[in-house]
C-alpha cells in the first residue's frame, strides 16, 4: 500500500537531498547510508513550525502528506515525520529498517522523560549483520549512522563523540562535549530494537498525539535546527543561535534576538530555505512566554 501511495518517493527524496540517484539507489551499503544521513541533516531541518501557525496543519503519520511537506514544499519536521519518511525511503532502497520508541533525556528534569516522544531507526545493510542507529529527527543527531555496539566511542564527521551503553534492559545513547563527562541523550528498550517485525509507523499514533498536546515542550516553543559539519543554526523561540565550529575548544556561539514574526520568516527563508508562503501565519506568541530553560540545550 505504502509503495503505491508514495509515488516517486525515491526520485523526490534524491532531488531534495541534492544527491544523484544512480550513485546511491541500487546499492544499499553502509557507505551510501552514511552519505544519505549527512545530506539529510544538512538539507532538511528539524522544525515544529506546524504547531506555531505555519501552513499545512499538524504533523501526521500519513507518509504521502509528510513527503509533500518535507520533499515537495521544502519544509522540515520533527522526529515522527523525519525518521518516519526516512524509514520508508530506506526500505524502498533495500535497507532493513526497525523502529524503536525512545525516551529523550531532559536536562531540565535531569532524567529521561517518562513517555516515549521519539522514534529511532535500527537499520541493517543487506548481506551484513551490523546494526546501525539512524536518527535524523533529534534536533542535533550525529551526522552519520552509529554502529550499534556497546561502550565504544564513535566520532562522526562533524566531531561529535557518541557511544552506547547498556543500562538494565535499556540502550542509552550518550555524547561527550569537549571537556565534559559522558551525558545521556536518549534511551530505548533493547528488546524493542530487536523485535522483528517491529512496530509500523502507524503504531506511533499515540506518541504523536502526546507530542501535539499543550503540555508538551513542542507546543510551548518554536524550534528549527539545521546542521553542517562546521555549523549549527537554531531558531529557538525568539533566539537565533549560530555555533561554529560545532565542537572542540574553538567552538563559539553567536546570538541574535528576533523581534517579529516577519523577521523570523525572513530568517527561515534565508537560513533554512523555507519558502515564505509556508510560514504565513507564523506565531511567536507562545514562544515568547515559554521559559528559556525549555530549549537551553538547543
């Protein structure tokens, strides 16, 4: 069913990522997977603008609607859209994809959130048993797939240092900022990452409904994030933050306060490639009243 409804998905996706289909299409390898993930986080922003007045209504698990938004209309999305559509794409390319509901670590709570508001992809390349953690929906995910092995630090192209540790029945993704200790980012139940066949995307409807609730941080503050190897740019509420380089002792951030929705729309167009017609109706009111600790980590 999804094959038919997602017409021309591969062509549209390669177009959006600025990649040449012939190089990558018929050859699902770890190296090609890595190219796809880096292009994805560089080209398609993380954003929750749908909850702040942007065109097109709330996020949905309907993948053709999501494909139109992310691929045809040059928008971004959040984890269920980004990882959801990527999972469809990778499946069509011949990768094996499992989905695991995940719990995000919340610095403001110093603990994991008590509900799985995230989904990660566990991807296997054909004829190879290695499992890869793939995530383009975390805001600031690693720019390449991570080999799913425990206690092994892995450094991705942008300089991010990550590792997985097992904690009881959970697998925890940690990262290490320069000079700091290992810190948790998210976790999922190990069994959920092994269950085959795992849940389909439609099984995440309750999770999506939860993220749409007014209590959820997504409803409270607008956030848009785009990455490259050397630069991270984030619009969080009324604050534009640019960090470059992203890691290491030279890393520096600059900040700019955004006064009006018009100014925000200009920034979204100029810095994130979002057409102005997509951000008509953008509303910064909720963001203005949200506590700043909500997105401090962004």
